[in-house]
């Protein structure tokens, strides 16, 4: 049986995740590279979608004056990219759970790409992965 909204909102773990997401969206520049990676990884690992958090962090990383990936370790970079990919996969699971009431125009990898573009923005998601790839070969 699914928990009620009231039960979820009074859960201390949910409150903790909400507080961290709020702070990471409000001031991503104050988080160290590893801290940002850990926040994104934690949401994706436990299967909690948070498109607004991922969009804010993506834009923080790849904006014209963004942080970039220069300070990320190779493992940190990999975990960050996995977190973004997992968020897209989780969105498909949500859409699938809604049954016939919601349909995407695509399936498979293209559907995962489409949901990433809807959540984060096509330009930002492309730039994120391109910059990550460029950083990985330096």
C-alpha cells in the first residue's frame, strides 16, 4: 500500500532530502564538487526524481560562467553523469506507471533522451554531456 502524502511529508528522511535539494538549488556555487555529485547521486540511487534540482545543477555546471567539470574526479564525473541518466530512466518508469493516460512519441533510448530534454532542456543536457566528455579526455 502506498503511503499517504501526509505520511511522506512527515517522514524525517523525506524532510532531509527536501532540505538538501532546496539548498543545492538555492546556492549550488557553495557546494563542493563532491558534495554536488553526492546530492545528485543520492536522489538517483534511491529512485527519487527531482527535475528542478537536476536542471538547476546542470545549468550551474554548463552555463557560460558555470563551474564546469574541472574539479571533478573521474569517478565523480562518472557518478554525476550516471545520476542524470538515471533521472531520465526514472521518468520513463513514472510514465509507464501511468499506463495509457500518458504516451511519449518515442520509445527506448530516444524516449530517455526526450525526457531528459523535457526535464533539463535540450541545450543544457547536450552541453552537459559534451563538456563532460571533453573534460574526460584532457
